[in-house]
């Protein structure tokens, strides 16, 4: 017992975290999940049904509304848990908006995306079912990955020495190299400065349409344009993240220099990617990575605040930002949900319908589109028959005059092999993203290389989920290359000696032996 007036014993941070898993610690979490779930999974869907009249296009909206509710529950759990499972979080955020809210509004109102007209209403229900198949298979993949993690932990728990004596982080950590980080920053500054000099400040701080037109005029080939734009962004973004990891272990004087270099690189990066001329997804990727570098997910409390802010930004601010994308501001909306009516930004559901129609017409060439993604770097001059973006492929198939369309991952899987490939593909996606999240958690606390991966790719995954994959692969390749440059394998932390771990602690005032002192 603790004497009256004395200070209670300090609970170690790890023990405090484990206390949250006790029945008492779970009560606030359950209440938090319930409160956010009521908002995202009940209030928002109920408001949608009340404000958007059903014109009777099809009954598929019931399935998409149910998916909105389920994704809302999953988002609520992700926020309240306080664990930085960022890949899973952004998957459910994409599903909530692009496979739940947006198609439900468009199905009920009958105002589907203006860039995907003429879709047969008979495809609505099948499309909604295919979306659900992908989501269920994603859940199966994550369950398989979690089961594998538990199997791997079981042998460690069966050791004869106490679990408390085991190191919390005995696995080797992938660190970052200070020398290669410096070289990457220098290369990133050169690439960004080149891009800024060619574009000019008038185009960079003008409208989004002007910036796109300027890039297209300077670099007519889409692949070249994508790579140059990526080189202007991601070397600096990875370099800033690497510096943020190095600062955690640097001395105070060196840390100050790292901070100055980070601030200068960030200023240049925000000239290239700014709110006026940049796509919202690219801007979101950069801003989220920067706040993660600044420590936005290093504790459960910060994780909750950050993820809740992201939901507010994507669900409530993201649609409003659409009004400021052109040269004129367009604020005319009949309601909050009116932003989704006929909006080309939310064509993902309808592109899945087009992809399924493509499958039904027997036009699938198994793996052809995937081969184009893998060999994205091959010039069309060498490979004249190189596949086009899946969004363009589906636009040509449907005879649309406008071909800058999305191709969500569901559509990519369908055109590469049909519903079976879709199911297997999402099992792999769920498994892979869970593995990525499991690597991210310890890296955030230990200045690891994976912390940079977890800062950049979760938000960028919304671009990959929305597609087309071929269009987004260039930036992924550039980022991975930069990550490999700064990567440095750290020494594993040696596990404690089982004999010394079980040795009784010396009595008060007794000096440990020389062997213990060395250990």
C-alpha cells in the first residue's frame, strides 16, 4: 500500500498503454467509437436520405448506403483506438466517400457523374455488389495478416523467462543515412528549382487549369510530364522526412541545422505544390506527410486528433474546395450533398460499372493493363501498342469524348481478369496493407525508415484507389527510389541474457557485480 501523503508509484508508459486494454480503460474508447459512429454511420446517412429525393433509378443505393454506414463504423474505430494504422484508415475513408456517400447521392437523385453518361440502370445493383465483394475480401485479407502476426508472437510468449524481461523492440530497425539524405536533398532542390524556373510563378500561383496547360505545353508526353512533376515533389518530400527522423537522434546543435534545412526545403516544396494550382490529392499527400513528420501521430491522443481532422477535411472541406479550382468561384449548391450530384470527381462507382460491362462484353485481355503498369517506364516509341490508362480505355470503350476519367482499383482488377481477380486482388490488398501498418507502428516511435513510408503513402493511396494505376505509377516509382536512397539498415537490439534477466535484483544499497555493471 502507498503511505498517505506519499506520491503514488509512476506507471511506465508501456504499462499505461496496456491499461487502456483493461475493462475500465475500454469504456471511454467504446463511448468514443459510439459517438463518432453515430455521426458518420447514422446521422450523415440519415441526412442524406432526408435531403436527397429518390427518383427511382434503382435500389442499388440501399447497398451503397449500407456501405457508408459500415465504413463509418470502421473509421470510428480507427480514430478512437489511437493507433496509427494509417493505411487501413485511408482505405476506409476512400470507401466512405467514393463508394458510399457519392454513389448513394447520385443513385437516389439520378444525377450520375456528367463524364460517364448513359450507363444502363441494370448495372447499378451488380456494381454495388462488386464493390461489397471487394470490401469483404479486403477484410478477409486483413484477418489473415493479423492471424499471421499472432502466430509469430506465440513462440516468444512461450519462452521460459518472463515476458516483462523481453525487449519491446528486438527486431532490427531500418534507419536512414545522413550522408545519402543530404545528397537527396541537394538533388531534390535542383529538380524543384528546375521545375519552378520552367513553369514560372504566374503559372504556379495561377489557376489549376493554367498550371496543367503549362505543364502540357512544356512536356507534351504524359509519361515524361508525370516523372518530371514527381521529381519536383517527392525527392524533397522524402528528404524532409529523412531529416525529421535524423533529428530524433541528433545532438542539439546538429538538430538545429537539420531543422533549418527542413524549413528551407519545405518552403521550396510548397511553391511547387500549393493550394492554388495543385491537385487536391497531391496537396493533401504533401500536407499530411509534413504534419506526420512534425509528430502528429506519435501518441494516441495526437493520432485521434489528426485522423478526426482528416475526416473533417475530406468529408466537409474537400467538396467545398472544388468551388475554388477554376478561375471563377462557384458556390451554388442546393445542399451539402448537392456537391456530389453529377460531379465528375466522383465517377469511381460508374467506372466500375463500365469495367463490369467491359467484362460482360468479353473484351478482357487477362493481365494486359497490369503489364502496362509494371512496364510504365517503357516509351511508346519502343512499345507502340502499350496499354493506355484504364480510365482512358473505358472512356474509349464507351465512346466518351472526355477521357480523363478515374479507374478505381475495383475497375483495374475487373479489366485484368474479371470478378475472380477482383476478389483475389482485394484479399492481397487487405493483407499487404495490414503488413505495412504493422511495420509503421514501431517506426514512428523509433526514428525508422518506415515512418517516412507511413507519412507519404497512406494519403497517396487514395490516388491509387481512385486510379488509374498507370497514371499514378510514376510518382510511386520516384518515391520508392528516393526511399531506397536514404535507407540504411540499423543494428538489431540484442535480446537480454535469459540468465541475467531472471537474476534477482540486488538489495538496496548493495553494489551490483562488475558483470552486471557492464551489462
